């Protein structure tokens, strides 16, 4: 493991820009149309890349990080929609389990989610999702106990500026932007998701194949309801920075 870098993925420019001058660029390499920035983040050898949105982009870039850069772990920093209504815009969720919510079987107009590659009629399994090592989550959350993020503005917080919460739990992944309270509430109730996004569980699936750890850090840019498209655009810049700050705090522990 000595000498192997970490791979750090963001989906969009609004997420990757928050690493700014904190990332010390050494060199750059282009592979399959993706630009991989090779350098150091908080003194840790890191390969930073903007993948684009969606599960396929995330899986391709994760594979390239392993095959071309021999990364020892894969990290993601970015935004997500909030599913648990106990959380608010700006709060940060660190994924302890990643589930692809849009893979499964539709019967009577309802989707039952299954583990990718499995269905009850073909290679059935009771496994659902990709678990992050509990020891890693405990180590990370312990390091964040006294870490305080900057206040979220009153506009983003729904009236009063507040300090974001940092928590861990289930993050759901699918190639859908959730802007529907009915879908949001179902995903939270059925799959126990705290947040929903478009890349994390695909990264986790590839990382499991390569037998390397992964860690997904997400700031909530919206609450996955009917106002989500407006909130996402309005609060994206402000909230994406929270995930980057958390990741910078814990990167030396990975």
C-alpha cells in the first residue's frame, strides 16, 4: 500500500472547485477523455478527477483510477438530495452503506430493489448494498466529533442560519434526480436512505471488485421534494463546500 495514492472523484465542476489551492498539483494525465490531476491533498498523495454525473461515468472513472493509478482507496466528495426529513440543506452524510435504488424488478407498478447482478429469478441473494467497514466509519466519525462546518445561510436553512450536522448512514444511488416527496418518502422508509445521489453505489460496486475501501461524502443541496430543482441550483455552490471540508479533515485517516 505504501506509495499508492488515493483516488478522489467529484461529479461536476461545482464540487471539484472547492478543493482549489488545497490541492497541490504535480502533473496531469488524460485517459479516455477524463483529466486526472496527480498531486497532494493535505499532504496525502491523491489523484483528483471530475467524472461527470451518473453511475456509468462513476464506474468508468473508478476503474481507471484502479487500472492506471493503482489507487489504494476511492473517495467521493459532492452534493446529494436529502431523504430523511430530520436533516436539512447543508448537512453532511458519510455513507456507511451504499445502495443502488433503481436496480431491481417491477411488479404491479412497484419496483423492488435488488443487489446489482441479482434478481429473485436469477442468481438470488439476500445481500443489498455495499457496506463500508465499520472500523473506518468509526475512525472518521470520531475525528469529526469536534469539527464544525461554517454556518449555512438563512436562505438555505429555511429562515435561520445554522451550523450543519455531520452524520453517517445509508446513501442511495440511481440515475434519477429525485424531485418528488412521494418518491423521497418511499426511498427513506423502504431502504432507510438518508440521502440520494447518482454515483456512490456504483463506485462502491467497483471498489468491492478491486477489494479496496471507498468513502462517499455528501452535502445536502436540496431535500428531494418538488422544490428540489430550484434549491439545487440555488444552494449548490454553498453546500458543495461542506463535503470538501469534511473530506479534507479526514483524508489522512483513509
